[in-house]
């Protein structure tokens, strides 16, 4: 990809958006990725490391993306050897603490992608926090 | 003198008896530990000392071929129960199993005696073609099988695999709760071992190689 490539430029723009908005909000995101999924599959999951750099709690209340019909905050819950999903209406980020979204735990469930996503594709997901702050985060599709 | 030697005699006898008993006890403990060194359910695998033969069941794979007891014979089968609308647990497990397959295939020329089977517990949404597209993404050799609820329940029940379809207001958008273990069936179609999550390809591959070696030793 080069400077002339629209996806590349878009992804750079998204990344600069992310860092600018994140610093302002006191929330930073690292290692944001989406697991590439089989073609035609309607459910995907996004993972990340969220960090609250402020001395006050931050509450993630929703997420959305133009690339998907719907994004939900979920947690895989293991009980008696069985896995189930719990839908969370919000997640509180403790002051100066990190919260990891990883396979088998917290994740953003991405429903009905509007196009097939392949490893390397950038996807922006907006994280909405209580108080009206919206943080656009660039996620990378990984195999 | 006599009394002394008797005393010594008794002491020697006691010590000897004690040593024999201690030796026997140690041998017993050792034997038990030795056996358990093999059978010890560690964090990754629980290996059954007495594999349980499965009884008849009938499912169909992504090409609508029958998948039954005969399909298990002559191969080690890794089974995972899930559903294709599963965003987190299933793709994570299948991606690891694809790595297990690669690892075993690399170290064992041929490796034709292993198969990986994704059992969909959601036949309502997982058609044969949908299953085919799904498993093929992880590895071309993976099988995706399903059937009616009674037949899925039959196989799941024999392995102690549980699942439950959640009832939600949205008929096309529901979740399924399911066992996350990977079941290992041996070439005699017996339930041989189970891998407990979180699944790690390197750990599973290493243990499988030991299990296969042990089973080959038992057979000869």
C-alpha cells in the first residue's frame, strides 16, 4: 500500500483521529483487532486493551461502526465447562487501570458486516462513553 | 546377654518388618504415581484409563455424507461442539485446532489417521453449505457435521457435552450455550480423552503425540 492508496490514507487518518481523541478523553486503546472470519459469516468479535489514564472512572456504554449492522458489548462466560455470552449494557473502567478484551472474555460482538473483511483491513469502531464522549478506534482485521 | 540379644532380635525384626512394609508402601505409591503421571488430569488433558466405546449415532457432514460410528473407526477424531453464529469461542477454538492439525501433520508424515470435526448444535441456522463454508475456512480437511436435535443429543450425551439454545425475542438472532472442551475419540471409536479450555495448539499437539504413542504401546 502507498500514500496514493485510499485505504492506507484512511487508516492513517483514523489512527491520528484515535490518538487525538483518546488523549483528550484520557482513555487509550492498544492492540485493537478483529478476528477474520469465514466468508459469509454474520458474527465477528473485536478485541482490544482499553486503558483509563484518568483518576476518575470511565464507563463504556455502547459501540458502533458503519461497517456493521450492530455492535454489542459482550463477555464470554464460562460456567460448568460451558460457554455462553452475556450482553453488558456498560463496562466501568476503573481509574488508572486497564481492561483487556480478549478471546474467551470481554469482546465487542460485531453483527452482520457490510462487506467481507480480510486480514489487514482497517475498521473504525466508535466507543461511546458516559457523558457523551465518542472515541473512534482503528481496529485491524487479523487472521 | 540372652535378653539383650532377644531385644536386639526383636528390634531387628521390627526394623526389617518396618522396612519391608515401608518398601511395599513406597512401591505402591510409586506405582500409583507412575500410573497417574500418565493419567494425571493436568490443565490441558484428561486421559481416561478405560476409554468408553461409543454407540451408534447418525449425523451428516457438509457434503451430506453420513457421519456415524464407522466414520470414527481407524482415525483419531478431535470433536468440538459449537455453532457458526458464535463470535468468540468457536472461531478461537477452531483456529487453534487448525494449528494442532498443522503441528501434527508436520511431525508425523501423512497424519491421515487424524480428523477434526466441528459438530454444530444449531441445525436450525447451520445448513450443510453454511457449515462447509465455515469449517473450510479453518482447514480444508475439517469436517462440519450436524443432524436433528435427537441425533446431536445422542452423540453429545455420550460424551457428556452439553448445549442449550437460548430463547430470545429475535428468532434469527439467538445465542447458544455449549461445552467448550475438545473431545478426543480413538481409532476404535472410543471416548479416549478430553482437552479442557483455554485451548492452546502447542499444548494439545504435545499431549496428543504422547497419547497416540501410549495407545500404540497398549495395542502391541
